[in-house]
C-alpha cells in the first residue's frame, strides 16, 4: 500500500509493507496549506499508523 499527499509544490509519498500492496490513496491539498491542516485532513482519511508516518516525514522536512 502507498499513500501520497500532494499539492502544486509539495509531494510526500509513503510506501507501506503490508498485505494490500495494490491499494493506494492520494490526498490533494490546497496550495499554502499548513502542516497542521494537512495532518488534520489526513487523519480524516488514513489509519493512525499512516498519519503517524506522515507526521514523521513532515517533522523531518521542517528540520531541514
């Protein structure tokens, strides 16, 4: 399974090693969305472990 969060200027793709390798989800977010907005929207659609993984990527990018 993979999920992708995407805007015009940003793309985050996470690959998960699980049973359903043919499933993918994409969340398109408006340009200028804050990280908190993205995580809030993601929590509406993705499972908690997937949101946690997305949060980790967003936090790592913020430190760069």
